[in-house]
């Protein structure tokens, strides 16, 4: 039986209106996602707090934003709020890192893409922030200071929702707003006051990024289209083992194709000696490597025909690639790509798949000599007529470099949140949005 914590159910075709008439009838024939969306309310003239994830790469010298993709992703949500009074909350970097900076540059970038001025306030819930929000006219936007500059955001992480809702941040800002919109899917795996606390005290809505992420991932994981495959590569071995376990045990996918460092661990779990350099790398880079290795062994034993492991690999011999069959392992050289026979085998699976979930490159794609596996697999996925969902920072980078991002049905903005979702684990932000809908659906926004 296929299960999913956020499984889509049909939405009812009627709904109660709030006393001020702002609660709208759901779209007939739509899908109920378990939370409010921007179609459910008329937000014109309302004061709205919007939580975005516009955490971006920053030049540590100039403070300039190096890649504004996440900012551009949120434009659909913000443009629909053109008649509202909007205060934006967001974070940038983390304490001790070079990218732990103010949100001033983000306000400039938001202004550019939105085509209207987005003010910047160097305060989150102090007097200047409160006055800025109170002074907003319809159609005006302001960006508040980096939420992570304030200790509550860190100290109250993973606290009970009620405790987060009683924080100074929420206690000060929530009374100023009519609604809270959370569009920060990339941070949905985190439980912090700016992400979860407002949902306890305000009618809370999923923004367009959040809504699309859930819809696309739900289709990928729970549609009846078959065959369905997951390609799991890259460095996040422990996460990938968890994803493979969930997807196979729940019948979500028919096959898992392993690549990258993930494949190396599965080769080791298969009983292959990898060589000291490769085994030491896994021990160093994979948390609780022994337990993860045993988990991979258990999966291979339970799903021997569903998990594909490379039949050959490419090792780095002083900067040059040399192909070895897995029977010729161990190697004194680092494994940095999958071999041509593995590529051919995987291309057959990709060509027949009706749904493809792709997370992680096949090798060290940044180096031309070891980019073949990633290039061939990713181009094949792009050409597939199946429904294609991809995610993960390195995956998205590789797809953009290959110029095929537009050929993917969905490019997820999430990293940790995507992995958490694919592994069937709870996402605190979605749980909070569900609770808010249950709390406010009868009384409406005015209640």
C-alpha cells in the first residue's frame, strides 16, 4: 500500500465564508493539499507577513548577491500581493559564516524583479520595524532584518509550536498582520519561530512556491504512472539510503539507480572492497558510516532487483580517468564517476520511465574528465517523455550548466527539505500550515 504523510486528497467543492467575506470558495475539481493557498483568500488591502527563503550565495568582499535564483522563484507569490500591505521575513547565512549579512542587498534585488520599491528595515521586531509595518499602504512592500540575527530564531529551534508562538518576534509582529504566508519550502524542514510560530496565531497560507513544490512532489511520489524510478547520487549518502528505504518499502518507485558517492557505499555494501582511499573517504564524510553501510546491506538483501549498483566505475589516476569493472576493485585511486557500461544500463531504465526523481550527480562533474556520467544521465532525463522532478544544489547546478533546466517538469528549490520529504519524514512547516487550516477554517480570517 502506498502511503504519504502529505498525500493529496480531493478538496470539497464548498466552504464556509468568513464574516468579512474574504474567505473564497475553493476551485471546483482542485486538489486539497491540507493547507490554505492564495486562492482561498482575497488579500487586497490586507496586512500580510510573508516568510521567504531568499538565502543566497554572497560575495564576502563586496556583499553582492552572486546568484539570485531563489529571489526570482518567489516573484509569483509577491506579484499576487501587489494590492496588499506586505512585510517580508527571511534569513541569510548562519552565524560565524561569511554570508551572515543583512538583508539590504536582497531588498534591492527584490525591488528590481518586482518592479516596485521594496523598503529595507534594519530591525525585525523593534520600534522601526513595527512603525514600518503600520505605515504600509496597499501595494507597498518592506523587507525586515535577517531573522537569524535574533537569538529566538536559534534558541527556540525545535521548541513546541506554542512556545515559538509566544516568542517576542511572533508576539510583536502577529498582531500587526491579518495573514501569514509561508513560501519558504527550502526551509520547510526546520522548526523555528519565523517559520512555524506565526501559524499558531494567524490564518496561514502556502505561497506559490510552497504550493507548487508539494503538488509536484506529490505527483512524482504518488501518481499511478509507471514505471517510476529514482536516481540517487551525490554526497548525501545517509539521506539517500533513507530515501531509498522509504520509496521502496512504500512502493513509491519501482527501481533506484545509485550513482556518485551513494553508489560507492552501495558497492561496498554489496561486498566489494573499494580500496583504502575510497573507504576512508566514506568513513570521513558519512555520519555514522557503519550504521549507514549496514542499512544499505539490508536494502540490497531485501530489494536485490530494485536497486541498481554500477557495474563499472571511473577512477582518477593522477588527473586522468581509468575505467574499472567492479570485479577489478579495490583500487588505490579515488572513484570519481560511473563507467560507460553502467551509463548504458541506466539509460535503458531512464528511456522507459514514466516518472523520474533525480537527486545528486553521478560523479565529480565539475572536472571534465569525470563529468561523463552526470552529463549522459542528466541529458537522458531531460529528453525523457516522462514526468521529471529534480532537486539538490549540485543537481540544479549541473542541469543549468547543461542548459536543460527548462526541459525538467519541476526543479525543486529545496535541499534538506526535499530529502526530508522524499524520505517520508515530517516537515515542520507543512505540519504548521495544516494545523493553521484546521484552526481557522471554520471561523475564517476574522475569527
